[in-house]
C-alpha cells in the first residue's frame, strides 16, 4: 500500500500553531525572539509561498516558526500535517544541524517535542 504522507492529515496544524502561541510569551521572557508562524497551502501550485496570514491558506500542509536567541543561535521548525517536522538549528559555531522529528502523533506531542528542541538549542534545561 503506497501512502502519500504529504496528503495524510495526521496533525491538526491549527492546534500545532496554538502550541507555538502558548509557548511564545515564555520564550520571549527568556530572551528569545519568536518569528511569525508561517503556513504553506497544499492546494496552491508549486512553488508555494509561505503565508503569515492563516486566512489566506485554504488547505495547510505545513506550519513553521523561527526562534532566535543569543549568540546567533537559531531554531527553525516546520511541522507537516503528515506527522513529521524539518528541524534545523544552530546552537553555536561547533553545534549545528538537523534534529530527528518523525512520528509526531498529535499537536500536543508536537508541543512537547518543541520544548525539547528549544531546550537543546538554547541551553535551557527541560
């Protein structure tokens, strides 16, 4: 059976965006900069643009956020509705790359993962 995971709606991306929004004030209080949440519309022909206005996206297939911290540390997370995320980071000159992010079963689980990624990149203990 061939599954196209990009089409499968495992995660409610509006709920995932709410997980980001719930955490943003705490991140800002800790000195981090939280970018606007971006959306990609699956129904728009390639090349899709990232939108910051949710109302412009009819059929979201991803939601993303960029978080920046001191010393140019950065965490980029793009969650796809098919239950995985692209997670790229720069914690320091010697510590950068991608973090594993597959089999995310729900928006709540995404929030827990997000806490771990933020702690990993910005050095806050979880």
